[in-house]
């Protein structure tokens, strides 16, 4: 089937949903959007998308529906609310959930979708707003391999790579592993910046050393720069990272560094939750 003919629905126009949906539009797919706060729909309408007034309307009129919302509760709402996804006829429709949620929730939803004749992929992404804007996210996909293959070119409209990792829920588990690493690295970077300052090492020099060594990374460059400029405007909120560390713990993660990162971020969540993850530096 020519996948370019898929009519696309997009639910969730937050920090990530907006640039990702824009990439799908740019790739030539017709896109219909829905966001709980409808004023955000305009960000996509100006790019050529149409808006739906309800999730039900969006699902009724599209074939492949992306979901990019905050967390377990938001995803459950989108599927189960009175005019949510499960209120529609969904036979043969494909649901691609890019939100970072618990593997167990994906498994539960995939079964609800399957009973009604639809298909579900968990497809969380690694990368942030910048990567979404540059089409360099990595999609981590769990579910039917056949459906993955059918939608791979669509996933590649916003990802540099889409990696199939196994059955439903496995995509979410892989993502939680990656974000636990992200939490450990963020805390590590923040700690050594603080330590270096007390030893009269300029943060700019420290980052110059790291970025020119084997430890250099895109993430380190971005977050080192934010730390230097004390710019804590969120690309990835500290609250969302804490949510991911918590989900990993609930999924059985129990190792010294990840546990420590979870404690550090959850202690800071009430105060710094809406700031970027690197704002953790203010707490150390
Ligand atoms: P965000 O900016 O906070 O946006 C959240 C979106 O979820 C908004 O569209 C919001 O709608 C919607 N939402 C929340 N609760 C809802 C509900 N009960 N019903 C319907 N819609 C609801 O979040 P984000 O940064 O785009 O992140 C989205 C997901 O991607 C999260 O799972 C996050 O962990 C993951 N992620 C984020 C990043 C990143 O760098 N930001 C990177 C990779 C993965 P309203 O506009 O109405 O509030």
C-alpha cells in the first residue's frame, strides 16, 4: 500500500507533538489534529493541518492516529473518555503512541484496541524538541512487526531511525531504560559543573574539555550550554524526566545510580518540575 495515502490524525500538541506533527505534514501526509486545549491547534493549522473538535471526530476521519501526550493518565483519558478513541469504530485503524508511558499501560491498551480490530504500536522517541525539529529523533517501537513495517516510512518523517524492539510494551521498557540513563547523565553533569566551580574551573573550559574528549555528546553540549547561560527554559521538563524515572522504578528498576537519580529528581520535582532537566543543578 502507498503509505502516503494514509490519512493521519495527531492527538497532543505539546512541546514535542507540535514539531513532530509538522514533520509528518512536511512529508506530504494530510494531517488532522486534536489538542485538549484547542488554541494550540492553530500552530498546525497555519502549516496546512485541519482540526477536529473531538477525539472521536478525529479518529472517525483518519486511518493512522498518533498520540503524543504527557503520561499514563493522559493516555488513558485519550483512549477511554466518553468521546475518546475507544468510542469510535476502529477496525483496521493504526494507533501509534509516541508518549513515554508504562509498558503495562501499553499492553493493556493494545489488547483493548486488538479486540475492536485495530492495531497499536508503542513508539516512544529518544531526543527532544531540537531533534524533532531536525528530524533526528529515534523511534523505539513495540508491537506487530508487520504494522511496524507498514508504518516505518511514516515514523521516519520525524525520526532518523525507527528501531523495532519487540512486542507491545517492549518499546516503552527500552525508552524507560534510556531515560534512566539520561537522568544519571544529567545529574552527573550537574554535579561535576558544581564541583569544578568550587575549584575555580570555568564551566566553559570544563565543557570545552568534555566536548573534545571521548565523553563529548550532543546532550552534554546542549545541557552544558544551558547551565552556562543559566537558561532553564524547558525543552524536556524535569517533571517528565522524574515521571520516567518513577515508571522505571515501578517497572522493577533497582540499581544504585538510577535509584539515586530518581531520589534527586523527585526531591526537586515540586520546586523545579516545569523547568528543564538541567535545572537540577540548582538543587545540588
Ligand atoms: P507537554 O509539552 O507537557 O505536552 C503534553 C501534551 O499532553 C499536551 O498536548 C497536553 O494537552 C496533553 N495532555 C495532557 N493531559 C491530557 C489529558 N488528560 N487528555 C488529553 N491531552 C492531555 O509534553 P511534551 O514535552 O510534548 O511530552 C509529551 C510526551 O513525550 C511525554 O510522555 C514526554 O515524557 C515525552 N517526551 C518528551 C520529550 C521532550 O524533550 N519534551 C522528549 C521525548 C519524549 P494541553 O495542551 O491541553 O495541556
